C-alpha cells in the first residue's frame, strides 16, 4: 500500500501572505515590482529573479526584516493542528519553499520539528543580500533555474511507492504540482491546476486540508 507523503510550500501557503513580497514592499526600492512581474510572467527564471530582488536590500537590514515578519507574518488557520495530526498519523511532512532560511526558520520554530525543511539561503556578509541555492535542479529537471527545485527534492527523498500530495499557491509550486499525485491548491496554483487538468482540491485553511485528506484517503480522524 502506498504511503502518503506531504510536500508543503511556505510563503502564501503556511503563511497567509508571501513573505518575500512583504519584505520587498517594506524594504526594497520601487524597481522590485518590475522584477516581480518578470518572474510571474516567466520572462526570467525564479532563481535569477529572486537573486535580483534581494540584491536590492542592504545586508544591514537583516534583523529589521526578521522583526518585521515576526510581527506581521500570519500563519494560516489550522496549521498547528495539521502538523500535529500528520505526526499522529505518521504521514511524512516536508516544508519545501522558494523562500529564505533566515525568516522561515524563525517563523516555523514554534511548530517543529518537521521531517525536513528545504529552502534557499540568504547571506549577509556583503553590502547587499546574496542568495545561494543548496537544492538546485537535478538532471531530470528541464528548467535548471528553479532555485529551490521542488520536484528534484521530491525525487530525491521520495520513493516510487509514495502517494505524493503537494500543498501550494504560486508559480514556484507549479512544477511540483505537475509531478504530484494530488494537489491541495489555492490562488494562482488552483487556477493552473484547473486549466491543466491536474488533480486537485482547493483549500483556504489547513482544517480543510486535513478534512480533504481524511475524506479522500480514509485516514482515520
């Protein structure tokens, strides 16, 4: 029997809003908007675009950014209970994010530990913030510039017998959604799943995620 494995996005999924966008609105000069639009239109890769975004922000503002997100960041309703439930059900739960370690680690601290947290790394030893990509694309990825390559992570830590569920919301989750057996989607990702006939259910809260999984796969309450 296949085991359920969950791969969950962070920005805009675990959190109510996208933390990178929130950081840019607060700390970056106006040209960040053009770069953001180029990423969303896929004119430039996620890796290139996110690097360019953070290079707009002085490294000296690291603690300000952390404090801002700890104050402003809202965790989506039901997340804490959902994480506890996956542990009770022995369902592996991985956080896979195109976001940055310096804020993900802080915001997730009250809810862990997790089976794994995969994200990008921010460096503050130069004048402006620099990004590195420890989870880059494998030989099976046709992009090679995903940044944090979610389908490559899924191939690396999963097995052929897994039934993989991706939970996400945005363009950074799209390739993972195409690889998944089922998707719990909201916002942009929901629209694309519908358009591409990717098996999915829409959600707003993690209470709904749990209910959908229990309903579809008979996981005991």
